C-alpha cells in the first residue's frame, strides 16, 4: 500500500524540477557574488573589509536560521514555508540588485540569508516525501547535481555578467529561477501532512544565534582591531563564549524538547557527517571567497594588463 501511495504522487517530475531550480538559485548565490566584489566595492565606495559583509551577512543568517527550518515546517507546513522562502529570496535578490549603498546591500543580503536557509533542507524533505525508500538514493543523487551545479557555474557566470553588463545582474539573474520555482511549488506541491504544534525553545534559539553572530563579528573585525588588543574583540569573545556555554548547558539539561534535538547527538552517522562537513567547510568557504579576489589581482601583481 505504501509503494502504491508513492506511485500515485502526481507531477513528481515537475516537483523535482521546481526544487532543482530553487537549489540552483541558492547555490548560484553562494559563489556568483565573489568575483563581483571589487566592482561593488568601487560602486558603493566601500573598503575591502566593509564589502566582505555582503558575503558574511548572508552566511551568518543562513547558519542562524537553518536550525529553525524544522520547527517552521512542522508548524506551518513544508509547502508554505518553502514557497515563502523562495519568494522572499527572489524579492531580496531584486532588492540587492537595486541597492544604492553598502548598508542597503548588507540589509538585503541579511534578508536573503533568512529566506535562503530553508531551501536546501526543505528540498530534501520534499524529495523524501514524494519518493519511496528504494528511490531515496537516486533522488538525492539528482538533488546533489542541482546543489553543486550552482556553485560550479557561479564564478564564471558572475565574471561574465560583471564584465559585460553590470554587477547588479549577479543578483537579477536569480529572478527567473525564483519565479519559475515559486510557480512550480505553488501549483505542483500539495501539503499532505498537517503541521504539528511543538513548543518553540526560544532560549536555545536566542543563545545559539547570539553565539554565532558574536563569533562572526569577532572573526570579521579581529584583524582590523588588532585582535585581543581591542576592547571590542574582548566583548564579542565574551558574548560568544557565554552564549555558547548557556546553549550547551540548556540543551543538555532541558526537561522539554530543546532547540537542538539531543537524540541527534546519539546517532553516530549524524555526528560523523556533521564533523566532516565542519572540517570540509572551513577551507571550502574560505577559498571560495579569497581565490576569485586573488586571481583577479594576479595580472596586476605581475605587471600585466587586464584583458578587456
């Protein structure tokens, strides 16, 4: 009976295509902006340290909001959270392209991060719902192709758009993907599960968000402020350490369901995968930001003229 239920899922191909468009859009945004940073820096009259916030603000918001995705999906339903996330990400992309100052760009990138955090986990959840267990591996392989396609073509596409058009098009390019993905989600995905009302652990969410935000501020401002020779860095380090300590203690001792499900920590596969992703993520995201900037300035360092 369960296999027949999966077999009767209508428009499985269109649902998968809509999900892939959302994933490509989100993945593209991770790398397409990097090559445009020097142009944005000149256009908005910002320093290199300041313009880096266009990247880090997005990453921080994604890191903060992604753990919240499960509660939102359970509370409001996967379809509606997915749809609002895609629409919000698309609108934020348009606003980023129209930004006239660094403050506006950073604010709109924050909004992009808030909306984009749910796209990857919810796309996996939808694929698991519409495919039987024996097709999960195949579905994840197809999903993986969409996730990796965006970051692969991002730098080349971003460089082309920036050189031949304008840096604003690295954001506007998201609009057709977002519109098509939103239409597909609205039309083809049907909410089959009622939302369950789990209590929200506001204290756990607040302490984790504060720890991540303060740590990111510390890492971004540390070199500029001479690290721990600055009072600001000491304040940010104290806030990050205290918030992380409170989050760990709260998660370990909470009598009700905590923001981070403690059962996940008992799963060996989950823990190994999380640690490996953490180790891989450090050089991956670091080089993803630094390499495009270095390669753009390499001809100038060797006294060569930049090709037109």
